């Protein structure tokens, strides 16, 4: 599956979800920040990955964090677009 197809599939799942948000919820999504402890763990795993020192379990954990961060970024973008559309 190509990146464009995968992205379109994800978009078709998340667009209806984002339309469920009211303005207050959308604002809260845009303001969401990852816990500092989680950020520190991801930074640690990233350093180990850059040095080629990740165990298989650490690699799985790191990939999970990256996937979650990507999903959160997309949701934040969609919530921001929803808020912008409400302002127009």
C-alpha cells in the first residue's frame, strides 16, 4: 500500500471523528501536550536508535510512540482546521 493510499484511508477515518468535536473539545485537542516523562523516554529511545543500540522491545516501543505522535499530530491539525472553519 502506497503512502498516499494509506494517508487517504487514515484521513477517511479521522475526518468524521474530527467533525464530532465541538469548539471546546477541538481547542483542548489543539492544546494537548505530551507528558514530560513520556517525552524524555522517547528522546532516550531516539538517541539509542541513532546509535543502533535499541533492543527489539525498545524498537517496538519507539515505533509505537512515533505512530501515536503522528496520530496526535493529525488530530491536532484537524481540530485546528475545525476551529478555523468556525471562525470564518
